C-alpha cells in the first residue's frame, strides 16, 4: 500500500463528506428518513480511519516472501515468509526478525529477537552471523554448526541442533535451551 491507496481513501472520504452535507440540508423529518444512509457513512468513515491507523502502525516494517543478494534496513520488524528465506543478504533492524525458511551466507543485526527456521548449512559457503543485543532471544528450529551469534560483544558458535533457544543469563553467559 502506498500513496495510491491513501489517495483513493481520501477521494472516497471527500465523497462521503459531500453526501453527508447533502443529507444535513434536510429538516428533522428528512434526517430521520436518511438515518440508514448516515449510519452507512459513519461505518465507512470508521473503516477508512482504521486503514489509515494501520498504515501508520506498519511504517518501518518489512514483509517479504524471500530475500536474496539484498541489503535491508528497517526501523521495525522484518518478516520473511517462505522456505526460500534469506540468502547472501544483510539485514539490520531496530525490531525483531522472523524468517520462516533458510538463512545462508547472511548477516542479520537486530535489537529485539529473532526466529529462524533453518540457519546455515553443511559445507563451505554457508556462513551465517546473527547479532543481537544483550536482551535478545534467538530461536532456531534447526541450526548447523558454525553459525555465529553475538549478544552485543558476547560471541557464541552454534553446534548442530534442533529447536534451540539462546539468550544471556544474568551473569551474561549464553544459555542454550531446547524449545
């Protein structure tokens, strides 16, 4: 959704206001006759305001099916929805990252949390670097040996494992749990 959607909503809103002005020109009996029209206009205005509010909430987020050979910078969350996932890409966000697929040859920097379905792969050319904050939680459904994690400056190399949850404890030691 971009400025075209907002422009269409604005035009529709202007049309509703014009219709409302025409209805308000009637006397009280005329207004009573048009109550259903007034209710319909009110519901449309509410619908448009919800869309505009949602548009504002989603600013800074990125939603993609997959990303390859890319550089992505976001103020909020980055969500990648397909198995193709993320390959040879750099992602940097102030929010969280969710990748419902594979991550290979990529660097992902995030301030909040990350979920990855599969990180790394066997063999050469599969380097993955995940960099979070001290408060980050990392969840990986399957991670290959060699995936590098950083919680600020505290590093950790993954060993092969399934359903892994990693975070720092109060002593700033990396904790590896099973999800």
